[in-house]
């Protein structure tokens, strides 16, 4: 059963309950304490966990640094995502560009329909790329370049779009072809690459408005770092799902 109605279970205590096989999506588990419970086979996926200050303690050990290090090992170049200087950011973008090229090359050799296949209700590869088009338009076009309407019609917003950043109606191409997705994505990658090619330390220190909360200030650097975080997290999702599809009997 899926429960869509908002319900707060904050600060409650649960004893002797079975949640075996349950699936939780878009829930707030911050500060939850689990004691004397069977967690074998539990799978967690939370990008916010790996942000500065994130913490997950298992049997007395904060495992976030271990997770971060393992992801850096699996995805060479990911460690550059928090670079702070122009050369570091250019190297960081080159690394994610290379990683995505390898992933798309892999997908091109998989069975027809792979790019549109969804795993466990998650975005397909095509949808993931469309979302990254939207993310680049938000954090580069809207935030850094301060364009009033930077959005490509094939972009894909979140399920709960923040209309202070964009109007859902701008995404007027709901079912673009794979070729159209690749074209839009390639244009956005080139936009970031060209923007970083000539960026200076002074440029990075300049202030901008947060596209989702205009009263909150951002630096150009923090906007670029947000793009890099989006890129690496969605690459991880894409690789995870391609692994699942590759292991699924045809």
C-alpha cells in the first residue's frame, strides 16, 4: 500500500513493529535512532548524507567518510566536485564529462529501449539527462547568468517543482526523442565547459540569488559546485540502474 497523505510521526517510539520489505521515499529520517533491530539487507540512498556535516552512525562508527571514500574510488574524479579555484573546477568538469561519456557509450551497447527503462519507479536514463538539462539551466542560466527564462522545453523538473525558480509550463516538450535529449544535454554541457574556460577567482566570488530562494545569497562558486553535485549524484543513479538492467534476464 502506498500512503501519499502527509502524516507526522515525529518523536514517536516504535517497539516490536515489523517494517520488513517496506519502501520509503522522500521521507525525513533525520535524527532517527534505531536500537536492537534487524537491519540486514537494508538499503539506504541519500545524497544529502554526504554533504558537509552529514553523519550516519552504525554500531558507534560514523560511516559517512567511509562511504564518501568508496564512492570516490568507484567514480574517479568525483573527489574534485568541491574544488574552489578555476583550474580545479575545470578539472572537475572534465572528469564528470568523461564519466558521462563512458556511461552513455555503455548504454548505447545495451538492448533497445534501455535509455527509457525505469528501475523501481526511478527516472530512466533519458529522464535523468533531461533533469540535468533543467538543473544546468537553473544554476547556470538562471542563477549565474541571471537569465529570466533560461529553460529548455525538454528539461525535466522535480516532481514538486519550485515555481519561484521556474513555471512548469516552460517544459513544453514532455516526450522528446533520445536524439533530442542528447542534443539538449550536449548544449548544456558545452555551456558549463565554456563558462568555466574563462572564469576567474573574482568571478567565482561574485554573489547571486539562490534560484529557489531569492532572498538567500549564493556565490558563483557555490552555484557551480551545486551543478557538479547534481552531475555526480545522477551519474551514480544512472550507473546503479544500468547495472540492474544489465543483470536482469532479457
